[in-house]
C-alpha cells in the first residue's frame, strides 16, 4: 500500500512562491536583454541609415595665388582677378548624403584692412599647375554643386574668384579705368603738357582727389610681403523638416592665415605663387 506523507503546513505555498520568484527574475532578465538589443538595433539603424549628413571641411597648407588676366577688359579689373587655388577635402560622418551648393572665402588683408568675398568658380586638376605662357588660359571646369555620400569624402582643388570687395572700386573694369584716366588727362592737360604718363602729374600734384580713386582701382587683399586671413565656408541647402532642424550639425568654417611672398613681376608673367600657411584651424 502507498503511504501518503503529510507535508507541513505552508510547504506547498513556499514552493509556489519560490517558483514564481524564479520565473519573475527570469522575465526581468529577458526584458532587460530585449531592451538592450532594441537600443543597439536602434543605434545601428541611426548610424547606418538615419543619421543626418555631418560635413567637415579640411584645407591643406598648399594654397596657390595668381592674377587671372585673360578675361575681357569689360569685366577684368586692373591687374586681373585675384584667384586662389585651394585643395579641399570634405568628409561626411553622417549616414545620409550631404549637399554643398557653393563655397565662399572671406579674406582680409591684415595691414590695409581691405576685405573681399571669393566664390568657388572653377574646379581644376594637376594640369592647371603646368607652366604656361603669359596670356594662356589654364584648363579648368565650372564649379557645380557637390553631393558627398554618407560615410565618404570628396577631394578636389577649387578656384576662388572675387565677387565683392569692401571697397567696390577694386573691381572696376579696365575699360572704365581707361575712361577715368582719359578724362583726367583732359582735365589736367595744361599741367601735363605733352607727357602721356600720369606719374609726373602725381609727383607735381600729389594731393589731387583723383589719386584716391586711382589707388582704389589697384587695391588688393593679397599684397606683396603681406598677410591675410581667409575663412572657408560651405553653403548647404536650407533645412526643410523638423527632423533635419533638430539633428543636423552646422558645418564649422575653416580659418587660415596666409603669408604672401614678394611678388616682384611674377603676377605679370602669369606665374602661380604659393602662399605659406602661418596658422590654421577648423
């Protein structure tokens, strides 16, 4: 015969409670593991697919300067356009593509205080730096908007041309400057006599108001043996949605101080002049 043993009172209840506690602890562990997995999954999705474009520009210290004297005299200023050839790398640390509509350089001569805004106008390759004769045009292609894919980078050399100066007379076209000097010769014909050059007139009458305009025609940000600060800025599309406005990262500008060597006659010979980087940051 089977003998049934009587358990002490409360034994079954304790076992049930212990069993329930074990299952409850196991459920909490499962929930925590699931939550952690969900967090990592969401983070992975953000990093690989959803993260906004995060553009960072880099500029090397090899910046080249020239005076482009190949344009028509109806648009070209005295001595030609100041041109900067700047090697640029743009890294995209985000998952989504990043667009660059334009690039700008803000430049300031540290001695004269003259400032100018330069715009990305052309892109060039190594052929641009080959030796050329005076008046020859260097090979270049128009600058267009860039799209930097997520987790990638773009590298290229960009030509920046001036679009404005703090003294707008610096962009006066040569044809208008010639008209100015023609009127000046007619006005001071008696003082000049048979001399064509205006130099003797300046020595004779150095305080004429016209000399202020004359100096402004030739004023430049990059002057022989000087220094200039330049700041590179990327122009991006306007943010459209709240997600973009919330999570987008503004592109930080890059600032350099450039030391300018003695030009001599090099700008007249269509030579490229390397500017030395004194300080830099991003």
